[in-house]
């Protein structure tokens, strides 16, 4: 998995490529968690995310909870069909902001 981050005007933009699973989830967690304090919005670009497992879903919940405590928001963009299907089946579409 590769992760690209960019901060601008209180927003954190993150592009994730590859697989988000139990093996790669710690890499994303270690990259993002220290950067969440003080941002207004986290924008995750999943255009090149080919797979997400339950470990990746748990991390998204954890990030969303941290951001809610900070009164910040998370948006997920460019979700492909495979990842979109996982969000649908698990019910994550009901509480994640997916564009």
C-alpha cells in the first residue's frame, strides 16, 4: 500500500493505493492518527484502493470517532465498485460520508 498526504487550509488530503487489510492497516493508522488533531476535514481518496477488509473498516470507524471528538469531518471520495460493494454490504454507507 502507498499513502500520499497533503495538508491545505485545515484539510488533510490522503490518497491510498493498494489493499487496506490487517497487514497494511497499521501503516495507514500510523500515518494518519498523529495528523488528525486540529484539522477541519479529512478527505480520503480511494480511487486506487483495490480492497478493504474488516481491519480497514475498523480503522475508518476509529478515525471517524476521533474526528467527531475534534468536531471535524471525514469524506471518502472516488470509491471503486469493489470497495463500494463492501461499504454497501456492511452498512457503512449509512454513516460514512462517501462521494
